[in-house]
C-alpha cells in the first residue's frame, strides 16, 4: 500500500509512526487522543519502508526517540511462536509368543542357567 503522508504521534505515552493518505488524519489522531502529532506530506506516494527512509533522510527525525521509532518501524518484526502440544498415539505392543509354565519349582542352578541364556554372562 502506498501513502501520501507520514509522521509520528504520541498515544498514551508511546511514540507511534503514522502513515496516511490525507492530512485530515492528523486532526483525527488529535481527536482520538494522540498528542505531538507531526505528519508531513511525502514528495510522492510511497510504501512504508520508502516513507521511513525519506523521513530519516529529510531531517524529520532530529530527536533520537523519533529516529529510534522510525528505525523500529522498518526493522523485521518477529512473532514469537506459541508453544504447541503434540499428541502422539501409540499402539500397545502385544507379545508374539505365549510361554506356558508347567512347574513353578526351579532350583537356583536352573534359574542361573536360564538367566545367563537370556541375558548373557554377567
């Protein structure tokens, strides 16, 4: 989008960079509660980046706060991403083989032999 006017104003103590296509915007901002409204005509229709570059080069930003606000306006804006919740579905693993136990009494030696067969010598 291109604009014919650009400048700054202060709203609730915060310096804002303003863009408009009519000088009536300055009156509207003052009516809405903005103070220190300073909107100037641009030499030709410009997008926001061009308008900010023009304001910086033309001496509009004599105050360091105005310069900082203009530079922040054209700086890339990075939105913080909200953390996402990921839902995972997992199937319960079913055993492939069934083991039948015929007896429940085993000697310690038999248990040691089975243990080393399953887990190796440890």
